[in-house]
C-alpha cells in the first residue's frame, strides 16, 4: 500500500511539473507575440562560403542567455547545418524550420561556453548576434567537429565586416 501511494504521489508531482512547464512556455509565447516574422530564405541563395554540421542551441535576447525566444520555434534545440553565404547565414534545422539571417542584420559573432541551458568547454559555442526588427538576438551553435569552428568563425567575421560595405555599394 505504501509503495502504491508513493508511486501515485510521484506521478502527480511529475504531472504537475509538466503542466507548469507547459504554462510557462505558453506565457512566454504570449509575451513574445510582437517578435517580427523571420526573414525568408532567398530563392537564389549563393553557394556556401563555409558550412558545418552541429547543434542549433537556441536564440535568446542579446546579453540575456537565459531569455530563450519561444516564437517561430527559435527556442527549440535541434541538430542543424550552419552555412554562411554571401547573402547571410542559414541554419538548416532538423525537425524545425530554417532560420535565415541576412548579412546586413548580423551585428557580431563570438565564442562562449554556454547559453540557454547548454554548457560546454571554454569557447565551445559560436554565438551570432543579429537584429530582428528592433530586437537584438543571440543565436548559439555548437559544431560537431571542433576543427570546423575556426573556419566558420573567420568566415562569419568576414561576412559581418563586409556587410556594411555591400549595403553601401548597393545604395549607389
């Protein structure tokens, strides 16, 4: 009888925890309803300058690595391929839609050891900072192979530094 009551109590606690998690996520979606839609992937996307398999960690509010963005499935951790193109950066995510960030919206790239519940060795994550409307966001990515990180970092830094010049040239 004691074992059955223990089991029942444990199941009730687990159920209550899951309901609270669901309510929290639903409320986060409501709070973030004003987040602009994601940019569409361009039809004529150029060939990748660099690409790597890995894990899309999450997108958070810039500077607040715990404030996960829930709308547009940006808060879902998935396997992904990150590719840098002349037009911008593409996260081709498994089980979720792609995330395309135009080069002109990229504001920075850096290495971090963690964000949104994912912690790795020192400088194990690539974190891209970018603008979605008036919101500055950080998106984390962990390469599957460590040697891919240096090439991606250099390519992304070049893409970010070239974006203002490309935008100025197109305005002429």
